[in-house]
């Protein structure tokens, strides 16, 4: 591997860490909106995942750093970035913890989350929904109603960032991110009203 | 960047928490971008946002304490304070990342050179005196259609406006935080500094 390729890999890992944290934060906020312990549990699972990702990242940085005799300043920066990322994940977990402890959420919390420009929403796909049997890519939810499916629960299994060829089925609980205008449209599509 | 003294202001807990939440999300985005592209000015904006989030956190604490009238209230308010403290922690983490840029311990130089061409970046652009953008609204400018940049935030002095309204008129000294390709951000920079005075036509 050339030095450039190695650094591109590091950058990919940074993006992956960042995306996972942002996803955790979104999920934690939605756990709060829906007062949903199940979602909160997923945040906790993701925290463990971030821990593992972080360790992998640290090892990679050190490996490349030692091999290429990198300037220690660069390595320190990257390692500290990893620590800060882990702190972000911890903060998301703290929000999920509120839900898990059964502290009844103040109505204000729900209002704050729902008034955001972009929000996380949840819908269950019904038998007669046009989404039933469609691939995520085919459904073109992003183009049509401006929402993106970020996670999905089928029976007891969770799928994060399902790929565009993932086929939706009746009974799937989808978690999506999008503009508030898309919320009702998504609900209607999932329930088979449109 | 002096520390702002805390004074009681009758802002609602809801508005305060909403602003804290939105600003902290913006900070995370800006901080990683500043780190990956070694962008010091952007890192400084993250530090300013951090100061703002801290300040809002104090105001929220005061408001929340006033809101609790009995045991039940107090329980619910404690939930709000917990969320606020987690949001504050997120903004601290973002500021830590930005600080790496300011301390000059960010990344290996090849990282940004390798990605600069294709990736969407976040730019920080100041509107200068000779700019053609002055006194124009976002509606007039149609920056997204004309040059492909999305203005995600605007700072005017100490005030931050997220996803600015189309009717806002740009002024000298405004700081725009925008997302777009390297070329489009560079073009916006030329428009803001007055080096270019003509906006491209809207593609039909």
C-alpha cells in the first residue's frame, strides 16, 4: 500500500467513526421522542461498536505511523480525534440512558426534537403498503418525500443503514431521517393510504 | 473571544434546548471538516459556537430551576437537564476536535490533497465591503441553483442563524458557513470578497 492509500484508509475510518456517532445521536434523540427503550438499547449496542471501531482506528494509526516514521504531532492529533469521537458516542449513550431509566420525559423534550428542521421518524409497514416488497432504492423516498431510511427493525433484528437493494416487508419498523414535511407522507405510504 | 456574563433572560427552556441541540450538531459537522481540511478559520467558528452553547446551557439551568414546582416537575426537569448536559458534552467534544486544528496537531498533509477534488467541503466565507452579495437576500441570489452551494449557517456578530431564511439580507461582515464542491466554495469566496461581481445565470 502506498502512503497515500494508507492515509485515505485512515480518513475513511474517521468518516465512519463520525457517521456512526451522528447516527447514534439521531437514534438517541428519537428514543427520547418515542420514549422507546428498544431504540435506546440500540444506542447502547452502537456504543460498543464505536469502542471497537475506535480501537481498530488507533491500531491502524500507530501501525502506519511507526512504519512511515510519521511526525508524532500528526499521530497525536489523530489519536485525540479518536478520543473526542468516543466522547460524542458517550454523550449519545447518556441520552439513551435517560430513556432506559424510565424517567418520564418532559413534554418539552418531545417538542424540541419535533421542531428541528430535520427529524427522525418511525413508521411500520403494513400489508397493503406500496412499500411492501419494494427495494429501498426503488421506493425513492429521498427524491420523493425527502426522507432517508437509516435503520430498520425486522422481528427482533436491527439493520443499520440498510443498502438500496434491501427489500422492505410488511411488519418492518423503519426509522428514517428527513424534513418534517415528509413525516406524514411516510406514515401514509407505510400504512397503505397512498 | 471574551466570556459572556450570564444574565437572566426570559427565554423558554424549549427554545434554549432547541438552539443548543442544533448548534451542537452543526459543531460536529464543522469540527470534523476543519480537522480533515486543516481549516483554522472554521475551527475558530467551532470555538465561538462552543462559547454560545455554554452560555445557553447556563440560561437553561436557570430557567429549568424556575420551572420545577413540585416533586413530579422536578423529576421531569431533571430529564431536561440530563439532555442538556449530554448536548453540552457533544459540543465539548466538537470543540476538542477543533482545538487540535488550532494547536496545529491535525492531520498528515496528503489526507486533504487526496480528497480535495471530489469531496464536498464546508467553507467559511466573510462578506467584504465590495461584495456584490451585500443587501441581497438568499432568494435574490439563488446560490444553490446558480453555483451549487448550500448555506447552512450565518454568523452576524455573536448571533448565529441556522439554515437562514430566504428573506435574510446579507450585510458586510456576515460570515457564511456553506457546503459545496471545492470549486463552488472558491467561487462563493470570490463573490464575497468582491473579486467577481457577476453571478452565473440560472440554468434553464
